[in-house]
């Protein structure tokens, strides 16, 4: 918990500097470059297959960071960034401007709504909004917001309406360390304290959070 609190303090202290740089992606150029992306993420950014993330409505800064990290994962042989057998290869030929354009385009679209099963609402809401102090789990809402919309400046992603299956897979990867491109290891620290049931409930809860 102390590490997470310190990370947030450092982050808030650097936001003003981050805000000084405007995001300069081109939506129209991004649309033209998105043809290949549509195969997995859908023509409107809402992935038709639930193992792939919805990109529509996601923060441009977050998408841009992930594309950079995925490319770095490939060029560093998995030692840095984020390594994914499919997406790291797809990111390799992208220039920095390509990434910004794609990020701008997908962020301009609307994410399709999802639904939360009634049987996970009570437990999911408690864990998301309040965490579990006894286990050292902070509230998800502290970073991702009460509606799961995240924040662009801090590069915390929008997670509401995301496919539950995708959220589940990413939490599991953070937990086992196969994904480690999170700020100061914050998500890894939290995910390691989550049980399989916690992950299942949170993933389903977030699918319809609004």
C-alpha cells in the first residue's frame, strides 16, 4: 500500500509537466491506417472477439503508450516494454506518428456498452469502490474512477464496458508477471493479492460498469 501511495504522489507531481505536451495524432490519418487493426479489434474499435480489447473510446495517451511498449517488447526481446506474440509483431513497423494517429482515431470512437451479471454486483462493487484493507488491496476506483473511465494524463485506462475475458487475462498476466509495463509495478502489486474469484468478479463487474 505504501508503494502504491508513493507512486500516486510522484505521479500527481508530474502531471503538470505531462499536460504541457499536447497529443498530436491525426484522426483521419489514423482511420486510413486502421484497416489491419479491424481484423481483431473491429471496424469501429469494438472487438467482436472477447479475447481482444475494445479500443473505441480508450484514452489516446494510453493506446499510444501501449503501442510503444509493445514495439519495445519486440525490439528488446521481451526485456523491456510489453511483449505480446501477436501485437508486438503488429507494432513493429509502426512509426511514432502512426501510433499517435491510430491512438487518436480509436479514442474518437464510442465504446459499445456491456452488462454486469446481477450475481457479481454486490461483491464487485465493494472490491472496486472500497478495495479490501485487510488484504492490502486499494480501491480500483482510486485510479480508474468511480465509473471506470480512468484518466488520460495519468495513462490509467478506461476499463468500464471492456470485455470481461480480456480484463481477466490482463489481471492474470499482471499477477504472474508476464505483463509488467505498469507504472512502478502498481498493477502487479495489486494483482498478486487477488484470488481467482476476485479476478472473475471484477472482470464481470467492469463489463457493465457505468
